[in-house]
């Protein structure tokens, strides 16, 4: 069965892995998923990610991050822009989740960025996901 929205699948796999207290999760590889994983790593929501060759399209191994008491760093991760309803925002309309404690992941003309990086670069784009 083909998947049409690989990013929504990635976010769902991460959400399910966090709820099961898994240390790693394997997601499908594409350019947008690598960009989302890079933003999550740069903002401190995951430990790291590695591409894994599987002989087909490729996979990404995402190492999830937990606090000293075992609580997950990711409390919620939600898809904003969907295949049927794209959500675009200018630099002034980019959301600030949890008054700046969370991040919005935005695709721009310069690649995938966090909401903070978009504001610094004065760029808007498609709001992919919100992570708190």
C-alpha cells in the first residue's frame, strides 16, 4: 500500500514511539523528512538521526531524547499543513507554539527551518508541523 504523505507518517511514527517510550524509530527517507529531522535535532527535540540504506528508497533512524526521569522531550507533535489543505504563513504570521517553548517547522525557499530561524531570516513559507 503506497503512502502519500510521508511526513505525516514520520510524525505519527515519532508520536507512537514517544508514547511507547522507544529509544529509536525508523521512518521513510525523503528530502522533507531529512529536513524535519535536522530541525528537530538542531532544536534539541531528538538526539540525532542517521540515514539507513535498505536497497529501496532508504530509511532514517531517529534517536529520541528523554529527560533524566525518563519523560519525553517531545510532548506533542502535530501536522499543520496537509495534502488537502496547505497552510502558508508570512514571517509575521508564523505561529509561536507554547509562547516560544515549542517550535513550528516551516519549509521555505531556503530549505526547512524552525520558526525562530524564519524570523531571523525574514522568510515565510509552508507550516509543516508544530512540536511542543
